[in-house]
């Protein structure tokens, strides 16, 4: 079986998770609301995907207070960055292969 | 394997989100064209209504009075500025709405802050020069600081705006050498360059 398919990461097989990883790749930090607006998802949906990525240790978070409001900032971890790069590489391979077979 | 077409969509979605989350993409080329037109009209009015030579200015300043004409030109310039910014916001708003984005988000804030740092510095500097009577250097300084502001902001919006910034700086330096042609350089820098830049942007990204 084709080798690169092993690099496709199950953790990213979801639009919202892909979106979170993409956004955190190019931003040092993003807070919950910024992610929510960017991806156009509900609080609950976003929170569950964030939790899943956090469990994989692909992203980290920091809680702080802005005035009296709690504010949660997310950032990508080293492991998350390399896993995401691998995933994109595999996607590219897959698409290339698909073009050739046509 | 029947999910393959989805992967292409995934890639384009990744690109889209990376770009949208890090750069302010709602800037419209048309607002640049409009700003340029306002500036040209403003420069024409200034020339027709209260044109003055720098010589007269220096004389009035050495006597410690700022002529009414200078204040009128300042007010006219401020009017053009407000109109240009207002149009810019309005066009950005409608462009964001068309694409279903929010105009005022983290990327907009970041761009504005980075634009404002050199611009505010330049603004204060120009006010100090004004109060010290260095009128001749005001036009060059506005162009130079505006150019620096654009280059600083280019990291947070379309990178093309960098080239506009370079042009403004070159123009500002030229105008600091040819003192007395401030109005002409203003018309080129804020009028002509904006129209050219806006047209290029419009055809490159919005057509």
C-alpha cells in the first residue's frame, strides 16, 4: 500500500480541526473568539475540537483575564506543527498521484 | 479512496484560512482610486484658492504670524484625509460583507496599529515643524512617513502595498530636495500614485 497514506493524520480529518491548525500555523496566538469568527462554528463545536487537538498535544492553551473576562489563547506546539506539515505533505502527494492516474 | 476530491478542497481551505487569519484582505483597490481623486481635487482647490509661494510663507513666519492661507490649506488637507479614510472604511466594509467576512477582526486591528505607529510619529513631527515654522519640509515629511507606514503595514495586508510605500518614500526624498513644490509632490504622491495603485489592485484581485 502507498506509503504516504500513513502520514495522513486521523486527528486532522475534519474541516474544523484543519482550520484550527491552519490558523495557528500562521499566528503566534489566537483566542477562542477569533477562532470562532474565523471558522464560523458554534462554541460547543469549536471547544470539542480544540480539546481533541489539545489531548494530542498538537496545540497548547493559556488562560488569562482581560479585565474581568476570562480569555483563552491557543498556540501550536512543536509536535503539532510537524504533524500538520506531514499531513499537508501527504495530501499533496495524494493529489499528485490522482492527477497522474487520470 | 473515494474521498479524494475532498482533499483538494481541504488544501484550498487551509490556504484560505492561513491567509484570512494573518492578513487583512478586505482592503479594496477602489478606495485607493477614490482617495487619489479626492487628493487631486484637494490639491487643485488649494492651488486655485490659496496658492502661495514659500517665500511669502517664510516672511510671515519670521514675523511670527501664520497666514490664514496656511490654516486653510491644513483644513483642506484634513478634509481630504477624512473623506479618503471614510471611503476606505466603507469600501472595505462592503467587500467584507460580499465575502461574508467580518471587517473588524484581529487582522484589521494589527494592520491599523502597524500603520498608525509611523503615521502618528510623522504626524507629531510635522506638527512640531509647523510650530517651529519649517513649513517647507512638511510635504516631504508627510510623504516619507506615509511611505514608511505603508511598508510597515504591508506585512499585515496585501504585500503589494509595499511598492506603493517605496514610491512614496522616493517621492518624499525628492520633494525634500526641491523645496517649494510641496503641493505638486502631494498631488503626485497622494493623488496619482493612489489612483495607479488602486487600479492595479482592482484588476489584480477584484476583477
